[in-house]
């Protein structure tokens, strides 16, 4: 059973807090005090993600350039989780990456190399980039 708690959002960073009760998913359990008053707390691992949405001139051309840029994403500690295309607009691309370190992901997202690569491979609008915890 998945229980969702309210979301807190800011301009470019979203904080997504979820409580899980599934054994194979992150979960958070309340505090239990033993006989000696010690705190026994089991806390969830909260993964960090980078979400990007942008439009491209030609998906096939963009995909070749995107694939060639893999070493830079690996260097930034990013692992692709989902690459999605718009149902109504196939040249709209949404990418979800797991980030080992949000600071490294932010540095990568702000890098001149990424901006130049996006322009070279045919990104035609300003990308929306979000950093989220879940």
C-alpha cells in the first residue's frame, strides 16, 4: 500500500515525500523507545532525481547526439531511468535520471557543455529542469 503525503514545491526544486509500506520500496517508520529510552528509528533512503523536459527538431537526430553524450552523464553521476516522448507531440522529450549527488547533477545541468550539446543536437526550446527527491 502506498501512502502519499502533501508535496512541497519551489521554483526549480520539488521535494516529493512518500511513505511506503512495501518491503522492497523505501519506507519510513516512526520512533520506538526501548526499555532504556533509546530511539530505534528506521528511516528510508530518499533517492534524488533530475527531470528534464524539452522539445527537439528531430527525435532521431537528437537521440544520436544524446546517446553520444552518455560519458558526460555518467561522469555527473546520472543514471537514465526513463526516456519518454509526448503522446501528442513525439518531438517533446521527457527524461528522468537518478542522481547520485544533486549538486553534481545541478552542476551538469548548468554546464556550458550541456547547453552547447543541446543546441547542437536540435533542442528547440528552453529546457525545463527539475531536481526532485522521492
